[in-house]
């Protein structure tokens, strides 16, 4: 059973950076897609950044140029470096893993990011 654990959320001021981490337990050394989604209060969960097998990355327009997603050689962890945070980035951030093209998706429990002055 795959388990995802996020960490790194917290309260920051506008303009400050923050890095989120996600560790996958029980997963293989490769994945189809892995990344981050977020859900702001009163809104639906939305993709933030995804790494596709082969290393291609995809970002939401609202974070492109500010956020950077990365993984390591083990393919069991993913990070989200967030720069120039603004209040619109306030949300519960979820780690996402889809091991294979026919696999179900796995989700972490989420880590809260609050951007406020």
C-alpha cells in the first residue's frame, strides 16, 4: 500500500519562500506522474505542479515561474519550491502519485500553507 506524507507547510508572509516535501512509502522506483495539487477554501482541488515520467514538468499558469517541482533518483520523493508567495497561494497542498498509466492515484493528507501579513 502506497502512503504519501507531506511536510513543510506553515505560515509565511507575502513574498517569502517555502518548500514542501513529500515522501512516498511502499512505492516503486518509478512513477507515471507525481506532484502537487492544492485546494483553497471554497474552491476545488487543482493541479499545481506535476512531474511526468521522463522528467517533463507541468505547472499551473498561476505558479509558473514562481514554483519549481523536483524529484530525486529514487523517485520516492518530490519537492515543491515556492517563491514569491502571495495570499492567493493559501491552500491545503496535497501530494499526488500515480504509479502507472493504468494505476489508481494516491493522495497524501495535505499540508497547509498560509500566506498572510
